[in-house]
């Protein structure tokens, strides 16, 4: 047995001596991870255009988090943080795998797969007796960096790609998913396979990790869904504000009225409803923990601009709240109070130690060193975890965001942009910083950095100290860059 395998066994079994003589049955885990779903895209988070009755019902049965965060404003880094319990900066997995955009800076180097040395939450649960199944989007590396190599017994559709290569209708062109009848919908097919997995696993503890492609581009839905939401849009009152506002060099959608996107949200919600119904049908509800989360903010500044994250600023690919604050729901029967909320800031690295504690397994701070269990919050504690949250995205996003880092401490959030503040062709000058009080200004409209220089300095120093501690890689000036209009033709 390899050294790494021995480590996985040790992590899962090192606490066995502490188990009671007649241990409780280990809980099942159903982890539902949406792709690109914005903070305001659910009815239970305030959307009045999208229809999500099943996810809303899940929220009524559990706890809804108002300050939940992805570890990155794009997908692969956040997904790696969930699997490993570490910040992307620490693992050097800071961009979506395959990203390589350049600008005034050369983006920082990064690793294009979840490192095999990381012991994932799936691996630990598998050794502890769980049957583990992965369904949907992987985007954590090409072969041999597959779900099967990181602790999953079953894999349907998970491969290196970050979007459905054939779109949302068969033929799927997915090397890990056989095609269905022409026109079969991808989310419905994956749900069919996930329900089979639940049926096959009902007599033992299981981890169902359902990683949806919805609502990532391409923007596609069934014709009848599109027609439904076009009709709904036509009945909307005239907007009281602008439909678009500038964000950097992009325009940002301010109103939720995209009919195709609404249909994609409905596909997601219907799938969640089918999963909930299967768990109830098999009598597993009381011993099944359901976690719902999104991997980054809603897409509002590019690629169709399909949604709005208001009152939050910007969206996917940006370090503003619209890019990193997520809808998050946890239903833990017997522990979470139904229809409750939690305002404590939580981040995606926290799932790993939380799930271990829920399962009665020992924690291992050497692996999930950036995660903190929020079990006490799930049990009703109103006390926030005593720590700062950090982000490091030293890249240019497809959506217009530029390289930067951020820190949230209490209600204050500081963003440091890595591009030099001085105009081209100068390369000198301190990077620009912005400071916001999220309690009074969740939309990040009022930059307080000039008014509060001491708080700005304090948070900036803390951010730099953290970056040094995790060995974060930084972008460098691009010697070949010229602004638009000055480039050689």
C-alpha cells in the first residue's frame, strides 16, 4: 500500500477509539453544487422571475446562509477548495483550469489539476465505509486526475472540461457519458443516473456529489420553458432603474428577465426536487444531510449577461460580492432548525471539516488547514467563526475582472488590484485598493480607503501576510502589452 493510501486510512480511522460502543448510523451526504448560480437566483434569496419551488422547500426545511462565499470567483479553484479544504492560493490552483488570459500583467502561474497529494473529502469518506458517487462537472484535471483517482467509486460525466461540450441536449460529446436519445436533456439524464446511485446505495452510508453543469453556458433550455418565461417577462412592470450599468470595460445586467436562463434555473430546480423525492421515497430523509451551494457568482458581465446579482456588485470573474457570495443551504435533520438563517461568513473550504464532524470522523488540520467547521452555527450558534476570509485571483477573467486579492474581516472587505495604479506606459506605483463596509454597503458603492487609512493599512498588511504564508504566486508586468488603439496592426 502506498504512503498516500496509508495516509487516507489514517485520516479516516485515527479517531475510531473515540466512537461509542453502539455508534449512530453514519449520515448520508448529498452535495448539490450548481455552476455559475448567482446569490439572487433563487426564490428563497429574493428572485421573483426565476422559479425554484423545490430549492425553496429545501431552504424551509434547513438553514439558509446569507454570507456564504466561494473561495474564488471562477469555478475550478472553488471546486478544488471544497474537495481539499484548502485555499486555492495554497494549492496554486488559482484559475479555472485552462485559463490563460493576458493583459497589462502576465497572469500568475498555476497548477492545472487538483494535486493528487491532496486527500479529498471523498477519499476519507470512502475509507470510512461510504459509497461515493460523482455526477456532472469535474473540471479538476485531465486523466489521470479523474474523480475515480480522488475517491469516487462512480463517475458519470466528470471529465476535464468545464462546460458541456455538446450543450445540454444529446448527443453530449462527453467522454464520460454515453449519449441518450437525440434531444435528451443533460440535467435530466444526470438526475436519472444519480437516482439509480441512491437506489443502489440505500443500505450503506453514501456521498452523492451532484455537480451540475447548470447554469453554465451555453445558454440553452427547452422551447416550452423559453416560451413560458418570455410570456412571464412580457407581464413584468416597467423597470424603475436601468437594465445595464458599466462595470470596468463591460456592461453589467441589473434586471433578471432572461427567459432562457430562467429555463435553465428551472431545470436545476426540478432536478433537486427529484433528488429530494427519491430520498423521501426510500425513507432516508432523517439520516441524509443535504448541502446546496454554487461555485461562483452569477454571470452578469459577459457571455450573454444572463443574470443580475443585485444588490451585489458585478458577478462571475470579479472579486466584488457578486462574484464570490453564493446561495447556500444546509438541511441536517435533528440539528438545523427548519427555516432558519445564518449570517456568519462561511467559505467553501469549510465544508471538509464540517462534513467530517457531522459524520463523527476525526478532523485533520494538516489537510483541511484553511477550513473551519461550522457545525456550531448549524446547531444554532449566532457567533461568527473568529477569522478573516481571503481570496486570491491573480488572473484576468473572461468576464472583465482583473488580477487581485481580497480580505474580509468582520464587516470590512478590502480588495487589492494587482495592476499598477500608474497609467501606461509606467509600471510603477502602488496597486489600487478599495475598502468597503459590507454591513452598510453590500453593493460596494462607497470606497472608504481614503476615509479610513488605518483600517485600509491594517487589512492590507493582513492580506500581504496571508499571501506570504500560503506562498501565493503573483502576476508580473507584461512587457508586450499596449493599450487598445496603440497596438500594431
